[in-house]
C-alpha cells in the first residue's frame, strides 16, 4: 500500500508553528486530496503537485501579513509564499471577509472564500509522522471547496477542479456499504442501483448538510446561474485517469444529480 509521504509537510508545519496558531490552519487542495485518496485507494492520483494550499482562519490581517513578511515569494500573486523550498498558497478567511465570502487585498485583487468557514468548522484532523495533528476538510468539505473553485475558474480555462470532483465521486461509488447506507436520505428511487448517479446525489446531500442552509443555498444559486453549455463543460471535464470511465451522458446526469441535491427536496 502506498504511504503518504509527508516529510515536507512536517517541515512546513513545524515552521508555521513558530509563527501562527496551527489551530487556525487547514490543509486544503491537492495534499488534502491525496490524504483522502489513500483512504480509498492504494495509489495516489495520476495528477499530483508539489504546491501546498492552506486556509488560514484569521481575526484581522496580522497573522497573514506576518507570514507574507517572513516567507516572501518571487511570485507577484498576493496569496503566495515560499516556505523552505515549498511554494505555498494561503487563503485567509474569517473576520477579514468584506463582504462575507470575499477577501480583498486592497489593490483590486479579490478571492471567493464562500464556504471556507463552514468547511473549517467541520474539519477533521490528520496526524503527520512527526506527531503533529493538522486540520483538513472532510470529503464533503473538500468537495464543497472544489465546487466553488470550479465555478470561479472554469471560465478561465482551469478545469482541474472537475477532475478532483470526479475522483471524489469514484471514491463514493466504490464504497457500497456507505453508498447504500446514505442513499435513503436522498429520496430519489429512480437512481436505485445506478451507483454512479447515487454517488453524485449522496455527495450533493453531504455537501448541503455540511454547509448548512444559507451557504448551501448560495452554492446552489451559483449553479442556477450556469448555462446549459457551462454545465455541459462541467460534465465534459468530470473524468479522472485511473478510475472507471463514464460516457458523457452519465457524467451529465451526475452533474444534475449532484447540483440538484444541494437544494432540499420539496414535499
């Protein structure tokens, strides 16, 4: 079985621990995905990266500004740091959001952080090999952030978030007991036995439960604003190397099932 190699993360979090409260830090992005992947599969995903993505819960700008001063990056991007040899993206969120769900640099640069607080509040903890425990999103939390990221980035030609969501769907589809135990909550008898679509409906339901009514409604509303061609684009990219390939029609149904489950069923 493949072991999660965390030597660089150990060094990174040991360094961070000198300057910020690690209780406020959450590992997101590809490294979080890889941790979850090894709970469902024996190998890492085909697409990997050395970049590290972190979310930082802050009550004011000082912790984030301190990190920027200590670990400057050659990149001009406002949220990028270099810690040791690692490129690190840090997403601040919390009381600095103006308006809620948005952080801005004051220089015209803005980032969507909708859902970050809810995902952070529901985070789980992962033990590194050095004994440190770090916060990571749960699988539904990871999916929630990826759904927002897809909506933020696909118009610019960035499609990797759909690939990561396809991986999450594959994890759920392969977990028969989990899938059937949770499917009765979805209340859609038409999907019974169609495990690919069941996985999408269950994931949408789990995301909705994690986010809560307001944040889930905001995410659902964002998808309501997508055109059919944009939803088709989501389905076209909802595929991942190393997992069972699905025809476009099935992937398009998964998109509808996932997005539909973000809204409570009406009696």
